[in-house]
């Protein structure tokens, strides 16, 4: 396959992506179609029962109008259900979580601006804040990734591992660390606190948050009638989890990108030119040089030092 032209390689990549897209749609249709039909039938039955019992007391179309208003408000995160602990959607903790969901591109969808000014501000805020967030994350990645790779480089030097195995060991270790610290452990905490969600749903929420999918169908503390203080603490905890977890996920992805198999795949679909020095070497090689031996002392300069 190495003799394929670049346009053929890109075409192969597009076809593979379309096949994966079609396979995902078919699987979701098979898995989610029947439960959606059952829920729709249950909703119709409940509506028919309600109309049979109380229909005589309601004017024609009153129930449909009430449901339409409630659903339209629910789409913007406004609900009159519960004890009123979540009625103020735009207090400071809620606004902080919404702003973080914009800057991290998570977008849970549990809240949405109602006013035209709020929608315009979100556009400008995202246009200015997303590049700044990317720059901040890139700077943190540049500082943290070499530090996190030093233990792997030390193990590689200690055990005399080949560079390919050392990169694989580092990626596996960091992947397990991120999965345990930012997916499994928070899922166990959420499973214990939420009460009405399974462990699989908790893991699903953590992964969808860290992968910036943010479907918003599950949000910690929402809809449980919590005390306002506890509910806001849940929001602040989720805010910190998003910021730290997304950084950890980015570091893990960057580490997996150093694998020889991933580099070979990128090279296959990339340009057909020679590899650059940056492509040939990685962070692990730089750390091996840094951890092997101390550099020799610099030769004394012939010039006299300035006072």
C-alpha cells in the first residue's frame, strides 16, 4: 500500500471514515430504536390515562399548550419541578460551569441563553476564549509532558528497553493513570452520590465529559432536589474536574501519538517527503539524553567575564 498516490490514500481514509460513521449509526439504530419506541408508547399511554381522568376538567388543548411551554423551557434549562433549589440557573456557580463548558467545548446543553444579548455574547466569548484556552492548554502540555515522561525514560534506561517498547510502556502507564484517576474513581464517587444511576452510566458521563462530547443527559446533582449549597458544590467540583481532566486527557492523547504505530499511520496518510528531525525524534529521546549523563563542563571562555 506504500505505492498508493496521496489522493488515493486520502480517498481510502475518507471511505474508512464513512464506513465507521455508517457502522456507528447502524449500531445506534439497533440499540436505541426499540427503547425509544417503548418510551414513546409509555408516554402516549400516560397522556391518554391523564386525559381520561382529568380531561373533563381541562379546556381543549390546555394540556398540549402546557406541555409545549414546559418542553420549551426545559430546552433552556428552566424547570418548575422539584423544590426550587435549581430554579436560579444563572447564579455564579451555574454561570461558571456554563462558561467552562463553552471554553472546553463540552457543551452539556443543560442550560442555554434566553436573550439575544446572551446569545451574541456567547458567540464573541467563544470566538475569543477558545483560542486563549487552546494556548493555555498547549503551554501546560509543553511544561507537563516532559516531566511526566521522565519516569518512563528512567525505566527505559534502567531496563535497557528499546525505544519502541519504552514509548509503549509510557503510553500504557499514563493511559492507566488517567483512566483510573479521571474516569474510574470519579465514576465510583458519582455512582455512590447520585443514587439513581448505574456504574456504567457514571463511567459514560465521565468519558463523555473528558472527550468533550458532553451529551448532557446526566449531570451530577441535577433533578435531585438537593440543598442549594450542595448543588453549587457539585457544580464547582464538576468545573474543577473538567479543567483538570481535559488536561490529563490531552496529555494521554499526546503520549499515544508518540507510538510508532500511530506515527507510521500518520506518515502513511501524510506527505510522502522525508521525515524531519522532529518526526524522527520524540520526547522520550530528549529525556534519555537528559537523564543519561550530565553534560561535560563548558570550556573556559577566552574573554574575561564582565563585572
